[in-house]
C-alpha cells in the first residue's frame, strides 16, 4: 500500500477519495486524543475497508502530529504490514473461523506493553468469522482495553457479529463510489480500459477491479504465500497483493493501457 502523504489512504499512488468522511472522523478523533479503542468497519469486498483499517492503524501508531503523517517509520511499517505493534488476525489455513485460541493469543499480545509509545493495533478480518467462543474471548479485551490499544473489526456482514461485540465498537461504514466514479478512478490509476465491463461483473469494487489487471495478476501468481499465523508481518494474500501491485507499478512505470 502506498500511504500517500498521510492525508488519505492510497493504492498505487492514487487516493481512495471516497474514504474522506471516515478519514476525517479518524483524524479529528486523533487530534482531540479521542481515538476509540475499537472500530467496526463495514465494507463490501474491494471497497477500501482494508485500506481504511490500515489507515486507522497508522493513526494510532504514528509518531508525529497530526497523525497519521504517512511518512514516519511507524506509518511506513504499518503500510508494509511490518510494524511490531500491529497484529493481524485472520482464519488459519483450512479454516473459515477465527478461533478462541487465536483470540486468546491476541489478548495476551495486546496486554503486553508495545514496542513503541503509541500503543498496539489488532485488525481482525473477516470479523464475522469469529465463532461464539472467540467473540466471548474478545469481549474481555473490548471491555477492559489497555490504554493505547485499538482493535479494528473488518467485516462485510456486521449483522452477524454478536450485539455485545458491536455495541463496544465505533462504527465506520465504507461506501464505495458509484459505477461512473469507480470507472473514473480506475482510469486514473491504471489507464484506459473497459472498466465498466469489469465493474458490471464485480460490482462497485474498485480495488477488486484493480486486481484484474493482468500485470498485477501475473505478478501475484508468482508470489509464494506463507502460512497464516498470529505474528506481526503476516497477513493473508493481502500483503502479497499489495507488494505485487507496488512491484508491478515500480517495474512498469505508468502503464498506458490496462486491459480488463
Ligand atoms: Zn506517521
């Protein structure tokens, strides 16, 4: 992920302008020292929720003001999914659930003092994969968070989370732009192509459409995915998608034409 100037989340150097209301809310909360300890981000896949989750993590962990600056070592480490105080919880391989053992391990990690002064962040995705026991275990941390902890629940189905969990989170709903605005953003980011046809199939999911670019797809296909684990520095294929996108852009420079 390219973090841009810190003003807005960005991918391949192009700002996700439709996240402006959520970004403004986060920046204002940070400036007033009122960043919540738990966020629930409701997103449709490919709409920018993941980027918003990382932006929230930067807002918490950034070492400059106004946060996030997008430039400091903490912001850059978050963008690279390589920050020692950023925890990424996803279902283990061969499982569709977030399990109680994973959440217990996370609780323990979050109860310890972080490496930096700013705090610790955990992103859980997809949050609706928390099974009942795991959700109960998470409640413990949601009810009595250590100062500086931010838990981000990223979900496409907030209604499937227990009400006890939902009620302890501040909600941010991501609204992807309309069809025309999605296509315009893709044109600006990746060049001319029949993006309308891609969006017709995928829905208004600009970041999913971006991954249809053959240059990005090929680059991802060659990347070996490591096993998932509750460790900083690993996060599903997502990290590798981002890396592949950035590599493809770095190698190819600005591509004139992106086939759908
Ligand atoms: Zn920063």
